[in-house]
C-alpha cells in the first residue's frame, strides 16, 4: 500500500515537472507583454521565445502608424505559439527582442521622451516570482 502511494506521488511529481517549463515560459510571455510599451507594436511584436540564440523578430517602427495598446493580444498569442512549439525537455531556451530600436526602448536613446522602459531588466528582476507562480500553477510546492 505504501509503495502504491509513493508511486502515485512520484507520477504526480513527474507530471508537474513536465508541465513546469511550459508554465514558466507562458508566464514569461505574459510578463514581457505586460512590461512592454506599445505604440506602433514594432517593439512588442519583436519579442520571441525559442531554442535559437538569435530568437528575436526584427520589426521596425518606421512607417508604422501609432496605435497605442492595440498589439498586446497579438503579441501574447504569437509568444504562446512559440512556447507551444518548443519540444519537451529542452534545456536551453532564449528570450529576446531584435527590434532595431530595442536598446533605445530598454535604456533610452537620443531624442527619446522616455529615459527607457527597462523591460528586460524588470523581467529579470521579477523572474524568481514568475517561477514561483508557475510552480504553484502546476501543483508543485
């Protein structure tokens, strides 16, 4: 009886661990979308999550019309699609943004109205909390 209980607990633990990486990446996608400014959508839509070191999209804001806060759902759906495409048990995953103006968005730039949004700095600072939330969401302690 005790062995059956132990095996059931082990099976539950394995299931939780298998779901942990996707849960962390889904939380990461939502976090990046929420932390990012959205004017033309170029920066927001340039976030990527994948297995390659050059994962970010490169969307320029040139000739794009300002439409604040209208790109968040599309950006989240794209990121979640990328997360779903990552094979289970992947050990190296990259998160990035290759928009031509990504550095200026992050740390400010010449002529920018904002000193910088520090999206990736705030993302890194909040990552431990994000992992804790994902652990709870898959039923692990």
